[in-house]
């Protein structure tokens, strides 16, 4: 008899709990205000936790074929960068680890570099293609000619050397990446 009363009491409390909306509420995540088209050159300060910026980099010049895929993420108020894939000529793509994004020099700064592009010039092969995977937000950053493209490619490689010194030095020796034009 005692067990029956206990079971009735448990079932009643469960039933009443469900009727009163006894399910726990999960807080809704705030929608991020980060927009690639507006904030791409200041992503470290404008990105919010869990935001992602994907960057396709076209380093190809003339007969040289080289492409990078970068991913920049913000987590716990820290920004991280990962060279997800590097394709050089016809070899297998390389993959790199995620590292903390902190620039040591103003001149070797990815955000500063992005401000030096002409985003209004149409090109069949943009240098940077920036996307936010959560939105349909994309921007193409284009160079203004072969000389400008080589300058930007060298500048980008120096920035990646800051994040991946061992890997980039090894890569330069292995592929003999074209030297800087005078």
C-alpha cells in the first residue's frame, strides 16, 4: 500500500510538472553582429565568440599554382587562425594546426593588409574571398595587376611565416616558392 501511494505521488508530481512547463529552458544564443562586408578589416575586435571567418587565398601567379584556405575563429574572447589547407602546385594539400592569432608587427598584420585591397575592382581571380559560414556574407578583395599581386602574395607569406615559422620555412625549401621580384 505504501509503494502504491509513493508511485501515485511521483506520477502526480511528474504530471503536474509537465503541465506547468516543467522542462528546463535553454538560453537562446544572441545572434552575432559580425558582418564580413562591414567588419572584415577589423575582425579581431568585431567578431563575437563562436564567430568564424573563412578566407580563400589565391596566391597563383602566371604558371605558379598556390591556394590557401584559412579559418579564423573566436572562442573564449580569443581569436585563433588555422591554415586548414595549403595547395602548392600539384602536390597533396598540407594541413596545419590552429594557433592563437596575435600579430607582433603592424606591417605584418592580416587586418591591415585587407585594407590595402581594392574591393570594387572586378577580377576573375580575386586574391582573398572572405565568407562568414553562418551568413550569406561574402566579399572579394582583388589586386590591381601582376606587380601588386606579387607584392600582396609576398606580404601574405610573411604573415603566415609569423604563425607557422617552421612549416613555412620547410615549405619554401621544398617547393622553392618564387623569390620576391626586385
